[in-house]
C-alpha cells in the first residue's frame, strides 16, 4: 500500500472542501444544573459527530491518493478484445492499477459508511439541542425532522433540500448497491433475464455494467459541498437560543 506523503496529503486537502466537514460550536457554560446537563450531552454528540467526520476526511485523502496514482477505467472494456477475445475488461490496466483501484474502492466504501454515520449523528445533535426527547430507533431521523418542522421550519427545509439533492440521492444509491446488491464498482455478469408472467423465457449475455472511479469522486465531492453548506446553517442554529 502506498501512503500519501505529507505534501500529497496537504495538496489533496487544498484541492477539496473536506476541511469544511466539521462542526464548530461555542456552547456557553451554565450554572443551571438542567442546562449544564443538556449542554454536556450536546458536547458529547458534537464530539462524536466531528470524530466521524474526521474519519471521512481521512478516507477521502486515502482514496484520492490512490485515484491520483492512476485508475484508467473510463474505457473499462473493449470489444472485440485482444487475442480474439469477445470482450476484454480494463484493457488499459497494468498490475499496479488493479492495486490502486482495490485501495480506492476500499476507502470509498469507508467514506460512505462514516459519512452517513455522521449524517445520522446530526439528528441526535438536533434532538438534544431542541430537547425533543425522541427515543433512538426505527424512524428516528424522520421523527426529529417532523418536530423540527414545528420549531424551526427554515432549518427543516434546508435539511430536506440537502437530503433530496441530486448528489445525496445518487450517493445513497451507490452506497446501497455497494452494501446490499451487486457493487457498482465491480463488473456485473452481463446477464439479462427476460421473464413473462413470472416465467423465465430467455437469458441474454452482454457487456457487464460498471461505474468508473471518476463517478464516485464526482459524487463524493458533491455531497461534501452540499453537507458543508448545511453545516454552516446548523452552526448558527446551535449557537442561537433554544426553541
């Protein structure tokens, strides 16, 4: 594994917005025991949130370091292939490129996992700050959002807009397929099954589907931009008076 040098690390950071992925909030001290306790809980959630975002920043640098080394997968197949093969996948790869891609895929997977862990933690921060007292469990995020719509509709709308942005929608699709279905960063079988009335009639064999590495980079840069803008709004709201 090639680890980025200090200069490479700094350059990747400077060419991205990952340093904006953090929540800086000045929470005032209080002598009131109830407010003191709430503030302590809030600080704990914010610390966890920033730790998870720190892990996303680290994974970003590591997958971009491997991406920059070279993953020539924009043309990920040729047909006919070399030596008379009907299809050849990754025709421009050397052995080192497969290594870079393997490490790229690994850290992209970590990025999505930690990013959406941080996203979920954001709702715990809002739940604590607004004293909604919503219990953790299925539908937690939506329950917090529904209460936020009553107390702070503007922030509610901005969160919904971020969540429904093209970058977030695509990122959830990519992450869901990586986790639960056939990973889009792997070449699929190319099989297409034709069914009629629930009965298999035909199987066609074609070119397997695949998502080039640049698509992941583009998507992740998009969600970073969307989320960093949202964090600015959340910082202002956390430092303001509670509802």
